[in-house]
């Protein structure tokens, strides 16, 4: 029986100056289905809006505000993300500042 994890290992092969190859492994975080939904929502909406309340994201995606907040750290820590997300404030709920990193989104 094998356990599933939130990370997967990616092997990178590099060729040294002397022609030898080396293999290095880096841990890449993967996003759960909920995290992917939140991430896609933020990318789609960030052109129109920069600040998001957890409760409003939750209402749009059929989640609770607590679920949104709990999953944001994984999205923030995802090295391949194309958005910058910053916890901005907490007045009547958590606010997130979202900035698109790529103009191609």
C-alpha cells in the first residue's frame, strides 16, 4: 500500500562542462482540486480585481471561507504559480492581494 503525498519529485539532468551528466531532484508542490479551482478563479478574475475576500471567493466556488483560507498557503508556496498572492488584511474576513505575474494570462 502506498501513500500519496502533496509533492512529486522531478528529475533534472544536467551536463557538466567535462561532458558528465548529473541528476538532481527538486520537490515540486502539486495543487489539489480545490487549490486548482481557487488558483484558476484568481487568474481569471485578477484582470478585473486585485483584492479578494475569502468569503467572496468561497461563494463563487461553492466552498467555505475557511476552505479558501486553508488552501491559499499551498497556492502561495507553489513555485510554478503565475500569480503573486499576499495576505493583505483581516477586517470582516481575510483579504488577499493578487497580482498577475505574466501578461499572458
